[in-house]
C-alpha cells in the first residue's frame, strides 16, 4: 500500500512539473511526505533544449499517512492564475469540518481569519492575521468580479457597523469556504444566502 501511495505521488509531481514548466517542483503532502522533482533538459548539437529527463533529487518520508489533501507547492510563485487558485481551493477544502475556535490558527482548529491566513501561508502568501487588516491588502474586487481564490469580507455584526469582522475564500459558483462561528466548523456557504448577501462588503485579490 505504501509503495502505491508513493508511486502516485511521484507520478503526480512529474505530471505537474511538466505542465507548469518549472525545473524543480517539491510535492508536500500534509507536511509528512516531501518529494522534490527536477526536470532536466538535454541539449542537442545545435544548442537547443531537446528532451526532458526526470530526476528525483530528494525523497523524505518521516512517516507515511494516506493523504487527505494533496497539492503542489512550488519554489517559484509565477504559476498560472488558474492553477494557483485551484491549489488554494484544494487546500481550503482539505480542512472542511474542522472545529471553529476563536483565536485558533490551525491546523486542527481555526477562527475565520486564522483559516484564511493559514491557507494562504501554505501557498507561500503571507497576509495579516485578523480579518479587518486582511480586508486592506491586495486589489479590491466587486462581488460581480470575484474569481476563485479571492478573499471575501463581511460585516456580520448585529448593528452592521460597517467594519469587517468575517472573511472567507471564494470558490466559484457564488460560494465561499470559511470557518463559521455559528456552525462551529469550516463549511461552504452561498453568497446568495440572505444573511451573507446583505452583509457582503467586498472581495480582495492578492495576486
């Protein structure tokens, strides 16, 4: 079973490395399995890159666990927007159902801004810890212009005082993932739901 898991991980790394076009792609699974894949090019007699060779330069397995969440973390941050946004969403969905605890930063418990900062940190993007400050970084985006991976901000206070106190990650189709204080866990909600529709403030795009 362990050999099958490792083989799948290596093949996924090779596939993604070839598609993205980076010479080195580290694959990280739940912080327990790390594989570094190098793409090497052989030059032909005219000096042009001719063929690719796959080389596994590092293979570190402290302990093997069946992966619940798999994503590629590159040493380079110039991925395509589509692929990087998909990785953000995949990482976020990997924490569905985890407990909401005020002030918690993960990885087993989160509050709303602890959840978003943890997910983005996993992708190599550092953002402020609290939602009101997260709402000030990046490019401001209207609801109609939201893209997958954007942060979405709300004023959920009873009197709607106009300041940000809740944040989530937009996943497309008018839905977002967030650590909900009312449901006491990480869930997916709809922006069309009356409560969130009335309290939505803006989105933020960080890349």
